[in-house]
């Protein structure tokens, strides 16, 4: 199925924003990559800001669906899924095109909390923590919100660490720390001993 012009523009912008940075990518570069005109770009996206927000919202939707699908493909219980999160993150960080998390990068480029780009980026991680919290609650954790925040911090830290130094082993180390946190959270609940692969 061929892409519409609007989809082509968004795809070109997404690739450039992620590989080069949002502020470093001008409208001219996007127009050239999409093989279109500024007039066409502005027809679909009235400003660069609107295009940036569209990129982040699409990234959120696509990444979330891909991520959940990957986790579900690796594990079939909530406890195993909590650990599979780190396997999926590790595999994602191993791809040659990895340039960190688009949402962490965007929030760093637009650090003011009131900025719409910053807000959309923060919403992505709110959604991620909610996903982890749901899994933690299904495991019977005493405080799923706390565990979700702790595990999310491990994921975010591993992503930044890997972005700073490739092949750092950050995902594996984060997974080891996660096992300790999960075991501690499930202490006293029968049948909750977790093993690494």
C-alpha cells in the first residue's frame, strides 16, 4: 500500500527528527526528503510545531503497539512480562539506528514543562508507567505504583546510558536490578521466585 503525501511528509520528518534532532532539522530538509513542496507540507501541518507533535503522537502509538506485542510474544504471565520489558528494550537498543528515546530527546530539546512537545513526551512515559503498573498489579505487588516507577527509572536510565555509550550492557544490568526489585515487591507471595535466562 502506497503512502499518502501526508504520511510521506510525516515519515520523512520522523526519520530526520529522530536521527538529527528536532531543532537541527529544518522544514527545507523535510520537504526535500519527502520529495514535496513547502506548500504541501503546510497544507497538512500548518507549522513545524504541529509536525513535531504529529511525529511524537505517531511515535507513541506505533512504539506502544510494537512494544506490547514484543513483550507478549516473549512471555505469558505478568511476572515474566515485567522482565521481558528489559529484553525488548535491550533488543531495541541493539539496532544500528538506535539514537536514544525520541521522547527523552524531545523533552531535552524542549525542557520547559509547559511546552506542548515536553508535555507529549511526558505523557508517553506516563503511559509506559501505567503499563508496568498494570502488570505489577496483576502480579499481586503490594505497591504496584512504586514498583512501576522504579522499573521505569531503570528503563529510562538504561536507554540514556546506551545512548551515551553503545553496547554498554545497560539493559542486562537494568534487568538484574529489576529482578531484585520485583522479588522484594513480591516477598511473601507464594510462587514468585524469578530467574534470569
